[in-house]
């Protein structure tokens, strides 16, 4: 399961796997890890963390130089193991939207027109998200709840989730170290939006602590309270 291995088949790939979810489809209790948690940031390590802690999704952090065949290989391997794959891009997303995975991109780097499989992520400037969401009406919203809390506390978290709740497609937590508990951050998002979406943990420091399994279970239990279809 090494990124960069040989890939068979078209780049588009199959979309009928048990773990496949577009940006906005009916979901279960989807909680997982970003590859950015790990050194090196490879998807097999994130998949192992999912197995260790009872998670079921992996977000692949990728740059503009990341090979498409490596991403296709990672996507297929993750689905094969029952894990929901997604991407977190730091540059252009044009080449990524055809891979059949949600693609998260910072709102200040978004270049349209964007489809619903592209998730605009809030930055340190709340206004940039609102501007990008208005300019790209078909795009979805991927909330960095920890960053939102760092900027404006639970007020900002709830404001984002309520204003863009119909387009909320994923919540990320842990990328910015804050005093708020990750489960409480996600609860605030779900409550304000009125539904659950996939959650990705970007935990600073070690992800191998025993206590993290409890957090993952609490997050999945929280999601099960909101088992409703979303756009």
C-alpha cells in the first residue's frame, strides 16, 4: 500500500465501493484521520491508525506535485479496506475533481468554477470563506472547526455552521491546538447545521495514545444521532 505504486485502470476509477461517498450523500458515522498527522504523511499509516482507533476515513494531504496515479492507487486501496478517502489540496484542484473523491481546498486558494465535490475550507479571515462561497455557489463547505474556534470561539464555529449548513460536507478538528474539546467542537457544528457530516482528525502530536480511541468512538456516536440525508 505504498503511494506511487503501479495503478491499473482509468484515473476516474470505480465509484461503487462500500466506502464511496461524494461530498454530499447520505452518511453514517464517518470519522477518520488526515495523513498530515503522520511523518511521513502516507496513507497506509493513516489506515493503520484507523484500524487501531476504530475510525473509517482517511484524508490525503497532497500538493501540486503529487502524482495522479499515486492518488488513484491510494483511493482504491483505502476503499478496498472499507475506508472513505478524501483529498486536502493546497493548490489547483482542476486535476483532482475527476478522481471521485471530495477535495478540500482553502477558500483563499479556490479558483472556479467549482463543483459540489470541492469543499471550501475557512481560513484565518472569516470573510474570505463567505466571499468564496458566494462566488462558487455549487461548491461545498469543509469547516476547520479548530481554526474557527481559534478565531472567534464557539460563536464563530456556530456562525459558520448555521450560515453554510446546507453546504457543510466535512468537519476537520485538531489542526490548530485550542482549549476546546474536539468532540464539543464537532457537536457545536452538528447542532448548528442540524445534521452530521464526515469528521477528519488532524491531531497535533502523537495519534497513538490510548485516549484517542475514546474520542473517535464519541465522535462516531455523536454522528449516529444525526443519521439523516444531506444535500
